[in-house]
C-alpha cells in the first residue's frame, strides 16, 4: 500500500516505520522543518525498550512538497492542527484515499468530513504510545493495539484489507463495534486526568490521592453522560470512572504526567477544546448545560495565556 | 470601653492598638502562643508607612486565660476559626457584650448567632489593611474605613455609641444601610480575585490581563446573583465587575497577591468555604445550582491537599 502519515510526530513515526518495515511504501509528512530535514539526512532513529538505536531511512516531506497520491492517509496531527493539515494536503486527496484518524480528542471526524467524503473516513483509537525525543528521533516502549471502524460502514468494504495491511506491520488492529463510543470513552478519561493534572501541576497518582478526586471526576463525567445521551452516543460514566481509577497505581500510570501537562510545560497549545471544551460546546448546541467542562476549558486557556502560549 | 479583640492577627492588632491609644481598655486574644508571648514580653511592634517601629505595651492572652467581661468583643478570627473562638470565649459572653464582626467571607453572622443573641450582633466591612510580619509584629500602610450595621437594627440602640467609640480611634466608622449587601459585595470580589489568583498562582494584575477574565468573572458572579436573589439579598453583578476591574491597575492592587494566595503559599487553610463554597452550599439549599462556585471550591481544596494543608 502507498501510505502517507500526515503529522509524523511521535506516534506517526512509530506507525510509519512499522508499516515501512512490513513492505508498505510510506511517506512521513510534517510541518516541523528540523524534524523533516533530520529524517531526510540521517533517517529516522528509534530507541527501543532495550536502549538500542535503530536507524531506518525514510521518506519525509513538508506538506507543500507532497505531490504523489496515496491509498491510505493516516492522520496523526494534534486535533487543533488537523484542519490546517487537511487544507495543506487538499491537492492530493482527489483520488479518494482512505483517511484514517487515530488521534485523541472528540470532533476529529467532523473536521475530516469537511475535507474528505464521509464514506472514505475510518476512525479509531489506539493504545500504542511513543515519545518524540528530538528531530528525527523517537523513543518507544511496550506494544499496543488499534480498534477501528468506518464512519459509514455500509458504504465501506475495504475494512478487512485495511486491517490486514495494518496487521502485516503487527499493529494489532481489530474492528470496533462502536468507534464513537470508544473515542468518547478515551476522551472522557483524558478530560479528567489530563485536565486536572495540568491544572494542579501533578501526576496521575497525585490526582488519585486527592480526597475529593471522585467529586472532581463526577463533575466532569456526569456532564459527559448527559451530553452523550442527547447526542445519541453510548457512554458509561461508571465504567469510565473504573478505568480512570485503574490508572492511579504507581506500578501502572501513577507516576505519569499526561500529555496535556507535557504540552503546558513545553509551552505548546493544549487539546482542551477537543476534550472538555468539545463537550461544553456540543452541550450548548444541544441545550444540555455543561458548566463544569466549560469552566475547566476556560481555566486551561487561562493557564496557556499566563505561560504565553499562542 | 472595655474591648476584647478576639483573633488578634494583623487586622486585630491594628484595630487594638488604635483603640487603646484612644483610651479604651483593650485585651488582645489569640490562640497563637508565640504571638501572645511576644506581645506580653515586648509589647506590640507596629511598623508604619515611614519604616518607623512603634512599640506599644498591650494586654495579650490565650482564650483560656480570659476571665474578665467586656463591653465590646470585636471578632477578627478567620471565618473558619470563628466557631472555635466563640466556643472558647463562651464563658465570658454571659454579660451580653456587643459582638462586632468585620471579618471577610459570608456566613460569619450565622456562626456568631449560634453563640450570641442576635440582637447583640453588629456586622460590617472594612477596607483597613495590615500584615502580620511575625510574632508580636505588624506592618501597616494607608488608612481605611468601616461600614457597619446591627443585625436587628430595631432592637439595638447602641450603634451611635459604638461608632463614636470606634471613631475616637480614627477608624472612620459609619452606619451601613445594607450591611449584608456590603458583605456579599466584598465576598463576591474575593470569590473572583482570591480564588482565581490562587488557582493560577498569579497576582491581580496578571489575572486582569487574561483574555478570558470576564468569562471567568461572569461564571462566578452570575451564580452569586442568582443565589442572592433567591436569598433576598441585594447584589449587583455589574457593579461588582466594575469594582473588580478597578483592582487590576498596577498603581492600585495589580501587583498584589490576594490573601488566599498568601494562605496557600504559607500552607494555611484558605477561606474558600466562606466565599465560593458558601454560595455553592446556599444555592444547593435554595435549589439554585451554582456549579462554577462548587467546582472552584473543590479545586482550591484539591490544591490545599496537594500542599499538605489540613
């Protein structure tokens, strides 16, 4: 398959190198010039669990330099950069490639649908992880899996082929029964852990040690449940709470600072508008008040301002 | 007049020394042993605007050591310590002294009414300020005023005498027309500035420079207005917003960190339950939702926990 990875950060690079090693023809596309140049000149360096560096020559380009056509475009840009990336790539979407998004946050599918016919869009969630260590360099640990579903399943018969292509690269892909529910489930977890850990400048274990973590958790998830219900999306606040509580274990993710905390610390814009902010907006549109998520969104934006972000 | 200052911190000491200098017989009462001992042994040191230290011998006692009776008890304890202080002083309240509270926060009058007949209670607000520099030592700047009113005006004919006693000490006291409205006005200002500056670890000017400060402000004050209306208390959110915006000026209070920020920094419990928390609770009781103030209360309590407070 000819595959473009649009947004070749930590995750995009990990997927890209695995797909190329499986025999696919992969192009990494990113707006970060230093990163693209480093890959062009020295290949992509992947540091694995055992501390070994593996260097793989790969094709890397800025969006403006991409002219060829692809069978599959995997979008790994951050939610707030997705619209811009799709605009930049509009010239190469005329052959109607499959467009797959595995990015965090709610609302990505709506963004993609503004640029791509709905029946070419596949959405999913993944628990693969990766860190961008520097230009042309990622560090990876553990394994993961992907769960994915076409947005219009009855009009998309390529899912088995897509899953096979991903699994040739050992990406552990499988069909999802309700991908929107899966996206909401993950977004709700992030809307609790990412948001509060960023606000309090604490890690996941410290959040879990708060005497009032359940009150904070429930204030967010009760509104998620009400808005999801109005939007006809399956959502189980109790199940999400169990999943969140399972992260507190110091042997699991307790010592981890969520990605939003890392964004704030590195003075990058956060994804808050695609987590709590999305639910607050959707709630407003549907007449379901979500004041807790609205306030949390404002509080994170205030912190961004105080740190001079954007 | 025989006057007890119950809670002789920064403000209590400033009032105490001014009242004693005017010829009143003043006893400072406080639970902080080092502070009481320092005053007993070396007098109270007041550093004034001009950098000069003024030492005044004063009577200072722990609550348990107070046995005499007073004409006037001025309560200057923090809101969350008021109930305990009144319990400790219950033995000396049998002569029905006037009990005056000028402390910040809503709900102090309710606390006092559990210990003192309603018709002996006078409440007010003050813009005098003072800092506790160390045991037996305060630093004062500028002047101020007091606005006060009896809780049951028709059963209290001593207001002119009380005002005269305070003004003999140049405290600029005058009768308030609606002291409950004045308390809410000040509490609302504190529920915006103290709470957000503490949450964001910023000063008043930095809060005012946030592009979304009005959204944050309005989220708090809209609920204050709704709860005040249900409780039949006069409250004007627009006037409060104007008052808040006036604090941003760097030549006024812009560079100032509010008292709650100082409490958090010094690992002392905050007054949040008597600001946003009071309105959230009262709203709950009256069936008027106040989710923003409820969440902000929880967020400040979380920060207290993370700093090991209480």
